[in-house]
């Protein structure tokens, strides 16, 4: 490059000049910064005068540095310009190559268009060649194609005649012929082969039908079953052509085996009607083991080993039975007998040694992998259904038993008796037998059902006892009101007490093994309450008979004669004449309550204040009368059979001692002693007794009453029966006592 060119590329710059603004806008700013930095440096260097002597050196050094920088810049610019020149030259060569390639491609495109036009002229010739080849193939296969309709009809005849192997061979020959014509014809199907699909389906259905009747064919025509299985196996190993979907006749055959087996035993038509489930299960108990034996002995030899015929039979029968059971459970209403039969059969018979657990059944059955016939939800549903229906039935039976018993209470005839003379009725035995039998039967199923039925039985027994008690109350009220008079009112109450005793002594039969003994506690409490209610009704009748007799006691006549209490004893003895027909211990309880009722009535009359002793002689006479009456009552109830330890009449002796006390100042001690013997005595009772004496001053009365609170606490009252708490406390009368003297 000459110097003129270089000068054009690198124009000279005047000293102190800068590049034009548009080429480098920041150049002026950079020069200013540089001059500022140079001035600062120079002012620092030449600040002292002695440094000015070296100014020439600094100037020459900077000139050299400036020349060096200019040389380096020129070198870099020269190198850059040479690279640009090389790139421009290469771009020129590339442009020439691209233009040449473009011309070559244009020529090739023209040639291709000429070839496409030439190929279009050859298309008719190509079609003629294809048609010639198809005609050539058809002419070669024409004799065979003419025989296709006859072969199709023959194959259908073989299928109808159940010659399955021959039919399959004929079908395969036809399909091979179809494959031979398919490729030469370019995938076209001749009309003569249109019936092969239906023919193959007919053969498949024949195979399915034979497999579905495998059990029957294994006994009657095993060759047909073997032929069907062989056709299915050969077809499963064949590679299909012509784009056809594989015909999985093996699976169809197995499904047909299963469907046929289920159809025989579990078709909707053979499912039992309501109430006939037990018979259906018994029939299955015979049919299913026989079916498994047939599968192992006859069907398995007709099938390949990988069919696992015995296992297939066992699992198919199980799944079919399981579905049938679910269908039965889905019915709107399942009877109690059906629910019980299904529970017992599924839990104890089905997997037992008589059926699926049979020792003769080979291990290939693999029954251990079977799902439970009943799920936990099914068992819960069946148990709930059984318990609900049995509860309704038991409730009806118990109500009928109660209605029959209640109907006898208004008879003109006395209650029936047993050989020992006790009042007797079959009702308690019927009630307990009904409940116990249901509990016992459920033990054959499982503990859960037994516990459910046990709880139901106790609940129904409680309902029955309440109904029995309510019926007794209605019977009593109607009789006492005169609406329906019962000729033998008290005897039937005594008979009911015997019924309660029979139920109480035998209720333990409802307690199955493994159930907590406390489960009977509510029933025992209800029986105790029933006993108390019956006794109360009997005693109410006694009170109504004795009430007129006690109306004249105490009186002046009572002080001088024993006729009043004699009438009470006579009436009580007449009332209790049938008590011996009540069984122990209820008889003893009834006698004890009767004796206490008589004594309570005696005390009630004594507390009414109808008599006030006029002096010491009358107090002594009253005390003696109380002693005689106590002895008379004791003799009466000893004669009736009441144990002496249960008597309440000794309270009259204690009251006689209180009346016969000569020194009124000792009344406090006597009252304290009375409280020790009878803790339920109250101040009102004591006050009424003191009124009976007629000689107690206000101070003595107050002292005696204070002794009830100030005295020692009474001894434990274990075994003591209430007396004074049953006697209504008399209302305190206005005292007519003067402050200076005793009551008159």
C-alpha cells in the first residue's frame, strides 16, 4: 500500500485537534480529562523552582512516549485494514460460488419436470401391468376359488354336526386360500370370501357351547370336549394375517367353562324363593362337592394341564356362589330362618370337611386363596336382620302368652295347681323356653350372634315383665273399682307371685357361657320389682278388708275385750288361707309383709288419738291389751307358717311398756330405748303415744322428745324392717294442757 493510500485511510490530525463529533462524541470530554490530569501532574512535578531545570528532559521523554503510542496505533489500524481486505475478497469468491449453484439447481428443476411429465405417460402402462398380474393370479387360483362356496357349506355342515376338528381344518384351508389371493389383489377381498367371518364366529360359538357343557360332555361325550379344547388351543397359537384381530378362543373357552358352570348352579332361575334358602343350601352342599369330583376325575383329563381345571372349578363355583349370596342379601326382606341358615352354612358348613375343606379335594384346588363367602358387612347385616326379625317374633309370642294368662284372671274357676298343690301356669316355662331356645340355637353360628340374641332376649324379657306388671295393675284397679269383678282375685295374684318365683329361679338358663354374670342384673331387678308390686297388690286387698275392723281400734271396747283383734285375726287368717299355695321363699316374704301390714294398720289406728287413757288403770289395761294382741298376732302368723324371727308384733310389747311406765319422769329413758329398737320412730309418733298415756306434762313431753336427739345413736339396723316410717305421722293437736298440770 502506497503512502497516498495510507494517508487517505489515516488522515493527519493537527496538533491539539480532535476527531469530529459524530465519529466519537465523548472524545472532547476525554481530551479535557486528559489535559486536566496532565496539568495536575505537571503542577505537582514543577511546583518547586529547582524542578524547572529538568523540564527539557521531561519534554523529550514525553515526545518519545507519544511517538511510541502513535506507532502502535498505526500498527493496529494497519492490521485491521488487512483483515477487512481479506474478508472482502472471500465474500466475492462466495458470491461467485452461490451464483453457480443457483444456475445448476435451475437446470436440475427443469430436468425433474421433464421426468414427471414422462412418468405420467407411463401410468396407464403400469395399471395394465398390475391388472395383468391380478388376472394371472386369479387364473392360477380359479379352480380353488370355484370350490370355495361348497367348502364353506361343507364347513358349516361339519360345525352343525359338531365335528369341530374337521371344521377347523376346513376353515383354515379357506383362510389360507384367502391369504393367497389377498396379496396379489393388493389387499382386495373377493366376494366369495365374505362369509368366512361368520363361519369362524359360528365355529367359535360351537367351541364355546361345548366348553359351557363341559361337565355333561365329560360324562357323555368327552371326545367333543377334547375337540373343542384342541381347536381353542391351536387357534391361540396361530399367527393371524390379513390385518385380522387375533381370535382368543382359549379365553372364550375358559369363560364358557365358567359361565356354563355358574349357569347350572347359580342362574337367577335356580335362586331360592324367600323361606327356601335352607333347602337350596342343602342342595348345594351335595351338588358342589359332586361337581368338584367330576372336574377332577373327568374334566381335567380332557383339558391341558395349564387350565388348572380343579382350581378353575373351585374358584368359579365360589365366585358364582358369592355373587348369588350378594343377590340374596340385596333382596328387600330376608326372613330370619334364611338369615340363620346362611350364617350357619357359610361360617361352619361351606369351608368344612363336607365341602371345600374336603380332604379328598386335591391341593390343586387351592381353596386357601378363596375370599370369604361373607364379608364382615354381610355378617353384620345378617345378624342384624336375624335379631330384628326374631325380636319381632319373640315379642308376638310373649304377648300371646301374656294375653292367654290375663284372659284366665277373670274366670269363674280358681287357678290351676301342680301335683304339690301350688298355683301353677305354663306361662313362665313358655317364656323362658322361647328365649332360651333362641339363645341356644345361635350358639351354633358364632359368639357375636349369640351375644346379640342374648341381649335381645333380656330386653324382651324386661318388656314382658313390665307388660305383666302393668296388666296386674289394670286387673287390680278394675277389680277394686268394681268395673270387672274377678271371682278369684287374690288367688290369681298369688299365682302371679308363683310365676315371678318361677321366672326368678330359672332366669339363669338365659345366661350362656362366656357372658358376664352382671348381664342378668337388670332382669333380676325387674323381677324383684314385679314381686314387690304383686305383694303390694295383695296387701292392698288385705288393707281394704281390714280397714273397717281397725276403725274401732283403739277404743274403750278394745280395752275390755279382744273381740276387735279377734275379728282382725279371723279375717287375716281367712285372707291367708291360700298362701300355702305360694312357693317359698315368696310365701315367707308374703307372710312377713302381711304380718307387717297388720301391725302397721294397728299402729296407724293407735296413733290416730281416738283414745286417751284416763288414769293408771286404763294405761295398765291398755298395756296388757297390747301384750295380749302381740301374743295373738304371733300365734296367728306362727300358725300360718311365718318364721318367728320375721315377726313385727313385738313392737306392741315395746309400746305397752311405754304406756305402763308408772313414773313419767323416766319416759326419756323409755323413749330412747324405743328409738334403739325402732330407729324410724319420729317425734310425732312419740308425741301421739304420749297423748295416749294422758298424763304427760309439757316439760316431760319435751324432755322425752329431746331424748330422741340427745340419746345414743341407734345400733345398725341390719335386717330390720321399716314400721313407723310406714305409719303416717299424726298431725299435732292443739294442747289443752295448762302450764301447772298434766293433760287430762
